[in-house]
C-alpha cells in the first residue's frame, strides 16, 4: 500500500477548474433552451430581450463554473493536505504495469525492394 500524504494545490485547482468548466459547457444548452422558451413565452412589449438572458447565461456559465471549480479545488486540496497531516492520507494500492510497449499483434517490417 502507498499513502498519498499531500497533493499539489495548484495542480488540483487547475484540474477541478477544467472539469467544472466542462460541466458548464454541458449545462449551457439548457440555458439556451430556457432563454428561447422565455423569449417565445413572454409578451413582446414587456421584455423584448428575454432571449438574451439565456445566451448570456450559456456564455458566462462555463467561465463561472471554471472559476468556482478552481477555487473549490484549491480549498479542497488545502483541506486534504491539512487533514492528511492529522490522520494520514488515502491508501492507494498500485500495481506495476508492463515496462515495455507490447504490440497487440506481431510487427513485421515491410519487404525491402531488390533484396
């Protein structure tokens, strides 16, 4: 068994920021749909730009999710490092993989011309 004693705060924050930005991209079409439905359902004289809110939300959401994911990842990594010092870290069982690359089939070199 191996024990993860600490993690790189910035590396975790970057990964979490990217993961949450991707989640924002996944939810962006939902905001576009809600904005379109709000634009069609509203009266034209009360709120003529109702559909804009969905578009702005779809554009801003991945950025906001990414920023909050970065901040949350940094806080989570800092807390992990603090708690791992107190009670130990995650126990991880690692298994050694192949040390050389093995092709799934035999590689035969092409015939050389004139030989």
